[in-house]
C-alpha cells in the first residue's frame, strides 16, 4: 500500500486562515447587530469561543485580538442573575468560559444589515437626514455610478478593485467593510489593500466620493467629498470638444 503524501501548501493555509477570520467577524457582526437592536450591553450577546472554534482556529482569534478588532473576557455569570457578567482579559489567552465581542468602535466599521432588516449600523445621522443616494456597482457593465452619474468605468482587468466593489454592492454600501481580498502568497495584505484603494480613487470621472482605509489596514471605507445635489459637471469624455474655426485675414 503506497504512502499518503502530505501536501503543505502555503496558499491553502492562507485561504483557511482567511475563511476563519471571515467566520469570526460575521458571527460577531450578527451578535453586535442583535445587541444594538435590543438596546443592551454588547456583552449580553458575547459569543463563547467554542462556537467560534467550530469555524475558525485559535490562531485566528489571537490574530484579531492582537489587532484590537475583538475583545475577550471570562464569563462569571451566576445562574440566578438576570444579566451576564464578565471579567475582561488583557492578553491573548482564551481560558475556559471565554467569550468574545467586536471591540468598541468596530461595530461602526462593519457592513451588512441588522437582523430586523434595518440598514447598516454605521449609517450616520446626516445620511438619514439628507437621505443621500448610495453608490451602485454594476458588475456586468463594470461601472460605478450614483444614479445616472457614472463615477468610474473599468475597461481593463482589475480583480482586486472588482472584489472590493462587489463586496460593497452585496453589503448595500455601508461606510466601511472588512478587507474582502483573498490571501495571496508573498503579498503583504495591508499594503495590497492600500494599493487597491489608491487604484479605486484613480481616474474617477467625478470627485463625489473617495475611498480610504481606517488606519489599521483591516477595512476599506468610502466617504462623500462633493455635493451630489449640485449641478452635474460634464466630463470631457462624454461631451465632444468643439473645434474653433480659423479666422480669416489673420496670419
């Protein structure tokens, strides 16, 4: 009987790590949304690590804890108490009865819809008051637009830009999302995200929005930098130039 060869593929390990991180963040995002809807303390919906380890590794948890994306604690709740009690951890250990939440401030960076169908938690009061339209990414036409106003058109292959735009479109264009780019062997993920954000901002047909990072290399954000309600400025590519007729009698 032949020997079974063990394949140690760096790409497979990186892909597994990325899936684990996505699983953790998605689970904690749902918990954060539920806590916001219930208008209660975030620790009431903290997730026990054994549930997270069903789809991720302990290394994934420690990586997020070290980056400040999540908070961890030991649950000390007694059976006859009405609220959960925790003792926060300040290191990378995850002892028995550990539970996890998104770090304070991280809920404002997470896209997606809450469980009651409401919009993303990061929608600001100014957005609600003015009810500004959201961008729209047409994957088939490869155009980014706001209404009928085309902001960017991709005419060449741009896999990383497309991945980010697809993620924003699927999430309903929250103000920020976690880095959706798949891992690449030999590539620094933070630098790769930074380069992609620069490319997203390049060659915009209208300076209405801008993409940027959040400072820790884990998220990509967008913001208004122009007034969408102002009169539309025609882009040179959409309005043909008029040729000046030469004047007679002058050299």
